[in-house]
């Protein structure tokens, strides 16, 4: 303990480096635990599978979809004794009103079978009936959503209204589904209710007509209807197997089962399979089309592991290094003890005890630090006991290694010589420390290059010409209360006319999607006129109006824009450039006037627009068609406003007034289109943040290590410096001499880091369809930064040594 | 060559002030070989450091080669030092990481002598000191006498006008000690002024004059020649 206090700087450098390393280790391990634990909390989670669809059509198109036909899970349930329960699940993102004008947007609303809670068991906190999801007007809502919607009031039997105007009562409140699930669910309703409301809701009067004769027919998987739903209406299918049933037992029977159902022609001609995905694998291992939401991936987990290893390595090396240095300084002390009867084992115990004390203090500091990080970033995560155990194991391991290395090095050096040689002979003995500091710096430089590279890619994505202009453009959801309402065109016309009167709104557009938002409709049924076989690719289908390309500054390549339609419906369409080869059209001009069949409607291509990025630069631009059709089939639409002035608040308050007058039941909530587009990179930014912090940390710790080495090195060379000064060396000559010594290692580290970082950053960039090139300056910058910081941290020590009175130095023996 | 008048030097700690040099005055002429003697702590080494411009004084005058240097800054002093003064220490003060050749070469590097010239001059002086055959060895591979010869070689390689020697035989046995003293005498006979701090009456006999000190003051002076 005394030696810890005596050498304050060295002790601080050792403890702070280790503490930071431990804190990062704990935090990132908990983060990995969190990512790995998706959907493991369900009871019998290992027996629950999602049934995904894998179809190879005869024309070569392959669809690997997270969604499946409704008949899939029903058929498996009926035919196979191994399947004990199943459910289909259709997801919608809706806006919900609680009776007053107040609304909650982006609510995860699912329609499902009454067996949902058999497959996905949740504690029912409050319930009105014993049979959940049997009441046509009833829904079950999550505990947190109940609180959000009704505050502290009892939610049972309270009414809620969804955007279509459909009113439900709360039948039950279930325990929240934790955030580490691939399913986000706020409200659960039965398919039975969906069909009832679709048949019996009068959109004109916004009332539900009572139909006492309504009979719900359980879907029949043996009818062809269950196997020809377009992809946007298909559900996610889940099955639950008898405990311990191997999935192969089910897989092997699928082909036989499918032969029992009257599959439509296209499926029959193709090769259709089911892909059974264990639910806890979905988050990290599934990246199919139509996932419920963007999943994580194993590559990022791997990167996290690498970061943990790297940071821990840097910290531990730093500790071992500094510990070795301080122990070499103690050589004389140990020698005296040996001469006075101490054994080697007792000396080792001394070093080990000190090492344990350092590790203990570091852990003591790291725990609250990690706790704060976990609370901020991963709230509600329970830290698994194995993490605590691994931390303890690491502390023990580091303590022992950090004691063993200096012990062996002093043993090798010879205790007996400790008295004689003082500090002089040690110089040859600490090559290993130099190697370690070089390794530390290599890693640091790799981290700096990767961080800069990722930052550059972020900048590239932000600054890329996306092919559209989202500046000064705001958007809102289209009024939810108007969905399916026959009055939509009238009200929309009034809204548009009033906006036209506002001089500061340069353009207003209505569309089914906007850049940065999901395209809910993928159409694989587009075919040339008079041909039965569709094009082999699926197309994004976005419904827009005549103002869309103006609002988003999208350029026409050939032909003309869509024309104004009184009711927003026409047979004219636009396509993007990428759609041309997909349709087998040689160039944009040739496309104009061609007629294609979209579903069962013949549409004329009137214009070709230049490609723009509707989605993030992670994905390539998809072939797309732009129709004009206000009926978006229940999905959410967008209103976009391009403003011509900077005083956005004033204009938006005018728009809010217009909105309130027309859609009094609904609040006007708007956002910036650019910001919405940028949220697609939130995950990348988060990752970059972790990397940046790690790089800074590694740099800091490496510098601490370097500083410790500098102190030791200078102390060791005090006499030499004195002699050189006496021989006529100037202060600057001494500083250069000392600094070059460190510079050598940093440059060596840089040379080692170059190829490794080149490889790493290129692997990471593979994830982006559109990527920046890694210019030489990124590598140059990292090297320069490392060298500058290394020099800055040692120069002060060098200066102090160089200006010391040489008389003092020469007195030192 | 050296004229000091009323030279003062104090060492201060938190509680007390120790007087190392107390109004010390004397002169050393060019070509002289002077021994400074006195008990431990009498200020001999302090004096030598001030003469070597390695340390500041706290008062008095110090004229070196007709130039008042007492107020010179570190750069000016370093400049005079490297062109005019060579040092020999009791503990040799060689750099362990450098070979014999490199140790001797050091002052020439700092005075900006070209490489070819350096080689010539180092070899000349090593030859003279009879350690040419050891030029590639490192200090730890040499005997004490050999190490001190290297140190003397380093001190004279720049042809300094003045050599300051601090107990040059203190770490040597008598035969090695005599060798070093012969070397110094020879250098002196070739015109180099030498000021030597010593405890040894035997060594002092090699010089022209002995200045005896006590408590920072000159108490006696004996001329031997």
C-alpha cells in the first residue's frame, strides 16, 4: 500500500487504465448479452419457431420472406401431432385515440389468432374475460401502453379508437413484451374482429353497423384462398412444438403436407419450402425480406467482441507494463530483502498482493462507471451472473499475470545484482515492454483509422447526392381519422387549396411513402401488357401525386410528370431508371407510352425519373413504379410540405390551423424529412459512437502507458543526459534524442497497423451498397494524430529532463 | 585564464541555508596545473561545477579567458563549455549504451565537427590514450583504469584549453591512478590548463600549486614548482 501512495502518478496511470478497461468490458459484455438474449425470455422459447417462406419461382425469382401464407401454420397445426399450438400475426402501425383529441402515433397493433397467448405466454395483469381475443370488440393492450393511453386510470372496459375510426374496448392488460424481442406489440386484436369491422364498418358515417348474423369462419388451409394472398397481406406465422421435439421431425414432413393443398399455379410450378427459424435466432441471424423491423446481425456482435478484446488488451498490457516498470524500480528493495532472508516466494507474494490491490481498486471504480453506462444505454437489462464471474476471473488473471511478469523479469535479472547495478543494467531487460507499447499503439492506430473511416462513410452518406432534396421539407402522417373515409378526396382538395394560398408553402404533396420511410408495398405481379408471366423482379410500388417530384426535387429523365387528378386516381405511372432493365427496356425514351399491367390494371408509363435513394445507402436502389392512387389499402400515408422560407414555425402554425379546421379529431404532428431519412443510420451512428469512445480510450490508455515508460526511461537516462549536456548538448538536442526514442515505437506501431486497419475497415464497408473510398489521408491523419499525441505526452517529461541541472544528474549513482 | 573574485554559493532548504562558497577568490593562469584540496563538504566540487559553467553562483565575479561569464545564460555558457572545457569525473561518467569510440566522439558531435574529421580525431586520441584496440567495446567491458582513460580521451578530444578533473583517481587502484595522473601531466605539459579536485596528497604532488579550502573559503595555498 505504501508503494502505491509513494508513486502517485504511476499508480494513477495504472488504476485509471484498468478501471476504464474493466468498465468497458462490463458494459460491452452486457450489451452482447442483451443482443444475444433476444426472445429467450418466452416460456418454452426453444420450442417456438417462426415459419418463413422460401420460394423459387419457375422464372428464376427467389423469395425468402419472413412472412408466410396464412395457411402455413394452420396446416402444420392440423396435420402434425408435434405442433401443439400456432398463431398467425398481421402487423399494422396505427394511430390510436383515447376518446379525447389526444393521439398516439406509431402504435404497434397486431391482428392475430386467439392462440397468440398460448404461443407467446405473457402474464395477464388484468382481464375482463377468461377467453382472451374471443370478444369481437375487445383488445388486449400492454401495461406500458395502458399507462400511456389512460394514465393511472383503470384501463379495463375503456374505449380506444384506431385511425380507421374503429372503436374497441380494452378487455385485458398483459405484461409488457421486453425490448429484446423481435416483436414489438402494444395492442393485440383478433383476426375475427378485423374481418367483422372490415365488413360492417360504414366509412361514410364512421359507424359500426351491428350484424347479429355475422359468423366468423375459421380459415381453411386446404382452400386455395389461404395460399394466394399478396405479400403485403401475408401474416407472420409461428408454431409451438411439443417440448424437446427436434425441428427436423417437422421439416421432413413439409413437402408431403404441401402436396395435400391446392397451391396456386405459380407456387406449384416453383419450389416452395418452409424455413423454420427458432425465435431466439431471429434478431441476430435472420435478414429476410419483410422482417417486422430491422434486426441486428452477428457481424456487429463480432465487432463488439473485437472491441472488448482490443480495449481489454490495451488496458491490461498498460497495467502489466507499468507494473513491471515499477517493480524493476523496486529491484534494490527486493535484493535487500533477499539478502536479509526473504524467499523468492515471499517476494512473489508481495508483488502479487500489490497487483491484487491495484486490480481491486480499479474494479471498485469500474463497477459504478459500468452501472451508469448500462442504466443509460441498456435500461431494464439484468446482468447475467456469468458476466460477474468473468469479471472476477479477469481480475484474478490480470493480477497474477501482472505479478508474474515483473517477478520473472527480476528473477532473470538476478536479485543479487540489484544492489550493484541500481538502474543501469535494466535497459537491456525491458525490450518486452517496448514490444507491448508498440502493440498498444498499433491497436490504437487501427481504432483511429476505423473510427475515421466510419465517420467518413457517415459523412459520405449524409453528404451524398441522394437524388432528392429534403431541405426545408416537413412531413406528417396523413390524417388517420380519414383512412377509408369516402370524404378523403374532398377534404384533401380543400386542404391543398388552402395550402396553395399560403405563399410560404412552395409545394404540398401526398404519397404512400416518402424518402426514408418504408415502402409498404412490394409488387411481384407486374407484367408486360398481354403477357401472363410477370417480370422476374419485384418492384417497389409507391403511390404519389403530381406534386411529389417537385416537393422532393426529383428530376425527370424522360417523358412528363403525372398530371393533376381531381380524385387522385389515374392510370398513368412513373418509373425509375433502375426499373428500365428490370422491365427489359433499353432506355428511358423507349419507356414512354409503354403499357404494363399492375395487378389487374393496365397502366401507361408517362415518365421516367432519375434514380434517387428512397431507402438508406445500405441498400441498392430498387426498381420502382410510382402510381397515382389514393387508396393505399389501409396503410399509412404522408403529407409533405416544402417551405420556401426559413421561418418554419410561423408557416407550420398556419398549416396547423388549416389542419385543425379540417381534421378536428386529430392532432397535427410533423417532422423534418431530412431528419427522418437520417434516422436510418441511427444504428451505424451508435456503432460509430462505441468505436469512437473505444478509440479515445485506447489512445488515452496508450498515452498513459507511454508516459509511464517515458518517466522510467528518462529516470534511467538521467546520467546520460547529464553527460551529454556536459559534452555540449543543447536542450533541444536532448529533447530530440529522447523523443526520437518514443517516436520509433510509434512509427513501428503505425506500420503494423496499416494493413490490419485497411482490412478491417474494408470488411465493415462491405455492409453498404454505396460506400466512400478510403483516401490516403485517413491513414495519414491517424498516423499523425498518434504521433502528435504520443509526442505531446512525452515532450514535457523530455523537456524537464533536458533542462535539469546536469550537476544533479551526475551526482546520481 | 580563470579569475574568480568573492565567489558565493548557497544551498537552501526549507529550514536552513548552507554556505558552500564564501567569498572565494583566486586565479589560475594559462598552462597551470592546480589542485584543490580540502575535507568533504568544503565546497571543492561546487567550485569545480561553477568553473565548468555547469552551475550558477550566487554572487561574485568569474572571468574566463578575459570574459565576465557570471551572468551568462545557459546557451552562452554551453557554447563556451563545449569549445573550451573538458571534464573528467571520479565515476568516469561514460554512457553505457555507447561504445568507447562513440563515447569519445560525443563532444565532437555537439560542436558540429564533420564525420570524417571526427573519426580521425577520435582515433588519434584513442591511440594516444592507448585504448585504440578497445574502441568497439562498451564501458562495462573495461577495467576502471581503462574507463578513466576513455573519460580523459573524451575530455581532450575537442582540444580544450581547460580540463576540470573531479577526483579522477578516486575510483582507481594506485597503479591505474598513477597512469591517469601521468596522462594529465602530459596534457598539461602540452599546454592544457588543468584544475583538479582531489583528496590525495600523492596526486596533488603532480600539480604546480595546491589551493586548500575549508568551509567554502581558501585557507592556504602552496606552490610546488
